[in-house]
C-alpha cells in the first residue's frame, strides 16, 4: 500500500512520515521544480535497487543525487573545479545537475557503475523540506515508468506509479516541466549532456565556454551519448510521433495533408502546435502554448493527453533550437524517435 499525501492537506507531521519512509530505505515520490522525482536513500544500495525496480529502468543508467545544502556536495564528490563552484553558487538551488568525480561513499549502484556522480540541489519547497527531514542525500530519477514522458502533474504520478512505491507526495504542477540541465564538470571545458531550462547561454555568462555533447546534435539515434540515459527510447507516448519542420506555410499544409491521409486510412490523428496556430489544423489539435516557457511546461502533459484521447499518430510543429528551445526540441525529437519530416 502506498502512503499518499496531497499538497492540500500538507502538514509537517505528514511530510515527516514520508521522510521517515526514505530514512527506512523505502521509495517516495515527491514534486520538484522540474518534474516529479522517485526518491530513495542515495547511499543505500538496497534502497536504490528499489528505484530501478519501480521504474523498470536499466541499471546502467545512473541516478541524480539530490541534496539539501551546498556543503553536502563535498561529502559526495571530489576534484570540484572553480567553474563547478561558480555554477553551484549562481544556479543552486535550481534546475541544474553537476557531474563530478564521486567519492567512495556513493555506491556504484547509484552512479550506474561510473566513477562520477550527478548532484542537484532542487529549489522546490516540498522537495527541499523532505530532503532536509530525511537527513540523507536522495537519489531521484524522474518518477515515470522507464521510457514514458516524465511526470509534471500530480495526476501523472498517481495514475502511473501508485502501488509501485512506498510513498507519494502530490504537490500540484511542476514549474519548468522539463528535467534539469545536466553538465559534466569532469573535464576542462564543461559539457552539457542534457539541455534544460538553464541554457548554454545562461551558463556561458557565468563560466565562459561550454560545449554541447556532440551526439545531441546528430539527427540519428544517439547511441554514443555521454549521459547513459540519453541513449534509451524516451518520453514516448503510445502514439507514433512525427515532427514536421520547414517554413510556416509549408508546415501548415504538410501537416494538414498528413492528417487527411491518415484519417482516410481510418487512423485517429493528433496535432501539437503553437496555441496561436490551432485554428490552422484539423484532427485532435492541442496547443502547447505560445512561449518557449509554456511549451516546456506543457509538453509532457500534452504527450500523455494524446494517449488519453487514443490517437494513433501525432504530428508536431518543430520549434527553434535557440535558448530553451534546445531542451524542448531534445525531448520532442526523442519522443518522436528521431522521425522528422521536411515540409
Ligand atoms: O530534473 C531532474 O533532473 C529530475 C528531477 C527528479 O530532479 N531527475 C531526472 O533524473 O531527470 P533522471 O534519472 O530521469 O535523469 C538523469 C540523467 C540521465 O540521462 C542519466 O543518464 C544522467 O542524468 N546521468 C546521471 N548520472 C550521470 C553520470 N554520472 N554521468 C553522466 N550522466 C549521468
Ligand atoms: Mg527520466
């Protein structure tokens, strides 16, 4: 039986019961500012094993360790560079994860067999409070079944994960809606392994030159990605997703043709687009928002919504890869399994 706590009834006593589950080596889902996380004691191999089981996640895919205060990073990691310190100083607590050389205290089960560890200090009030109460670093991947879109709303977590974990704290919608930016600080020039809300441009203002894992920019399947998680199928709804890119007018026409073509075959077709473009399309049309921030916040929810409607195919407009667009397109391209149609 899963112990469920809803934000509307939150009191410190109930939250402490959830933190106690974590102290006992059990699993608890809680909200963060990016997506919901599925947490357990990062320093306890048996506890961490339960995370992999609950998600059905391959065990070579390492976990992010969540901490309450900055100083904890020195207990978990070594060889911390000035650049890494500047980034922690500027962006923590917040949606950015640092890859650092791990100390022995971090089990290989947590680091997926690597000598490095991913560390993040979240800013979400409930996340911070539960980590503080637990008094231990908390390993927490996104709280979805492996391969599914990350959960960004309480209902996503409840529908998919109830009875798979020991505790759930339901805390409403996540602010950013995409997972944290992951940056590797183990070599001279920091490398973004997973783009997120804190962009390359944001980082460069603080630490100068930052590079993007080259495998992220390739159109084909990125089996060589540095972040193990980036090589797996990801963010996939049941429907087959296609991205349509090109000039605005051409995209309108191409998607409309594809919708009609597929409807004639008897398929149910969804379209994802800028909200202001909704009227251009037929089929099951869902607007993702009109700004990059809105699109980031809504993307995973809309992918899940398409499954609820039961569409067979989804055609999505392509978005810019500038700024936050980099993270949005990274997730969208993966959810489409790299299927991009030129209009
Ligand atoms: O926003 C987030 O980061 C959320 C919330 C819950 O904090 N967590 C999250 O965790 O997205 P997860 O496990 O779904 O994604 C972690 C990513 C994976 O792509 C993983 O391969 C990569 O970070 N990663 C973790 N440790 C790593 C390491 N030592 N070296 C390289 N990549 C690592
Ligand atoms: Mg994930």
